[in-house]
C-alpha cells in the first residue's frame, strides 16, 4: 500500500462525490464551483507527511524507580495478562518513556496535569498507573476515577485495555454509555451484548451492578453526554460522591467552542454535586495536538475547562531522542526515477527488485556492498524472529544517506510533499518551523527536476518503512489528511 497514492485516490473520490452530489446546470457556474472545489484548503488539506520519532526512554524499569515514585508493590506485578498467546510483562518490568514517568510523578503528587504526546506514546498509561496506585491504596467499592471520552469508540477501545491491566488486581471498572445494558435480561431483550465469557471479574458490565453500593466500580468510563444523564437521573446520581479523586478528560482539544462551554458547565455541576471545589480533585487531560511553545495557553484552557488551576510546568510534553549522525555520510547522485520504477517499490518483499533499485538510484554497487557487509555483522546479534537481511541492508544504506537524513529532519514536523521537495531544492524550511536546520540551508538537490525529486522523496519514504536498524524500524512515516463537509452552495 502506497499511503501517498492512497491519499490522492481518496481525494479524487471525494472530488467526484461533491461534483455528483451538487450538480449545477449553468456551465459557467459549474466550472467556477469545480475550480474552487479542486483548490486545496477549501474542503481538504494535505496530504501532510511526518515521521514518528523515537521518544526518550528511561534506562531503569518501573520497579527500579518505584521508591522514587512511591508506587504500591501490587502495581508492579499487575498488567501481565497475555494478549492471546503472547505473554505480557508486568508493569514493574516496563521501561517508561520520560514523559510518562514525569506525568506519573506529578499525578501521584496531586498536581493537575495535561499529558500531551503523539499517538502511541502511552498517554493512557501515564494517567492509568497513578490511578491504579491510588485505588490499590484505597480499596473498596466507590468511584475514585471518572474518565470522560469524546466518543464511545475510544471508551470501547480503552475498556479492553483496562480489562487486561486490571485483571487480578481487585480494582474494579465499568463503562457506562448508551450501549451499556441494564442487566442480562434487558441485554437479551434489547439485542445488546451480554457479559462476555472470560471477562475478568474486575469488570462491572451491567448498569444495575454499577448502582449497587457494594459493587460500585472504582474506575468509571463514560462520555460527556452520558454524564449529563447520570447527574440528572436520581438512580444514577448516587454513583458520584466525595470519594471521587480523579477527573480525566481524554482528547481535551476536542472540547472547544460550544461543546467546551457545555462540558465546562457539566464539570462545575459535578463538582457541586460531590462537594469538591477548586483544588480538591486531581484533574488530568490528554491531547496529541499541543506544541511546546503553547504550554501557558494550554494551562489557561485546561483551567477554564476543569474549573481549577493548572501550572504551565505541569503540561507534560513528549521528548524525542536525537537522531544519530552518520560517521561517513554519502550523497547519491540525483535520481531520475520513472513512474514505473516507483510503482515497482509497492512490493517491498521483492528483495532482488529492491537491491536493483538501490544500486541504480541510491549510491551504486559500492554503497550496496558496504551496507550488506554492515547488515551481515548485525544480523547474528538479533533474535531469529528479527533477522531480516534486506531490511537490515536498507537500514545500513539509508542511515548513511545524506538525502534521507535531510528528509528525516524536515519531517520532524508535518509537511506537504511540496514543502519537502522545496527544502531539498532550496534549503528553505516552512516559516512555521522553530528549530534551525542542521545543514545551514545548503540545498542538496539544487535545480532538480520537480517531478523526479518528488518521486525520489516518495521512494525514500517507501524504502524507509521497510528498513530496520538493529532490529528496530528506521522510520515510522505517517500521512495526515484533513477534511470537511459541504452543506450546499449559495449564489449571490
């Protein structure tokens, strides 16, 4: 699958949909509308490319840091429920990302915190572990943590993860959404899912069980719309009392505008209901869209949303490892890659084709032979299941390639393909980027043919997704597209 091609195909399909959904008889008007629809920025933006860089990871395990973080001993042995046939290490054996450890330290200390890091960076674990620690220290029924998700799909996904993490701990949890059945009888009658076999005993499945004083869950997952009902209905208001310690909002950047005002008012009603005003709840937000220079603005936004005080020092940001600079970099000659050659890279399992392409466009046979030798030195050090000769060869080849490293630097933040090619041809970075460029603006492909350069960038990204270095992915490319709908046209 070629993600850039796929994004263009989706865009073309959307253009066709708009044209057929809003037919216009007037030829002049139709031409004007089609021209405007085709312009980027009206109905879509992108595709934008970025690379997920590796996060800074602690050298010590969580168990080795447990005294500094004051974690309960039972937490260190939890989380080992297998995923299918694949065993999982308990929390105590985890080596956390630095932003996770920082968030855990702040939350266990009782500070209101916003965790802002990318997708797959462990934001959930950053708040889950201190919540679990608190629940282990304060056992017994009663909601101690309330987690609000902007949509049920996120709550459903997290429910499965919580089931694995909490199995055997005695810490209970429940998901209260519109899909949650009243009891087994009503579930069958209303064609809703009954309690699955094999679900851990810590999971509270039915609403009736959640309302019983003796089986109140310790952690409740819901959404802001359902929380409105829970605070209105007499039988559900009893769920919340002064025992609530944590209020967590996932994806807080979605609570802007009218929805943000509605949720802010809802949080104030919740606070009034349980009798906990400013400073008496630990408020936590997560987001993947905050940039480093925006921490003070985020602190103000979170304070207004939660009706509490957030310190800008408690906005936890991801930290990335610095890429290793190659000792002996090389710059291959400008590549004249034809469309058919790029199409051939869509099958990244064809080792012979990949080697032939690299020999022609990425530095010649000498570079290939050196990379092959380096890969052969690395392969015996790896577990058998991670030994992939062609992937290690690509990793050794690309890690020394100056053009590939330049692409890697510019895609530290999302860029369009045009911005990447402009950077390589002129050395100019987009104005929105803060960090200075490592090569002092020296263009690596001055005067290059735009079409060839564009295909060259696409080839490097495709090969980079296949490359491994020491058994780990060399890069993790991501493609972003932003869309908006069209309600209709008006002619004035």
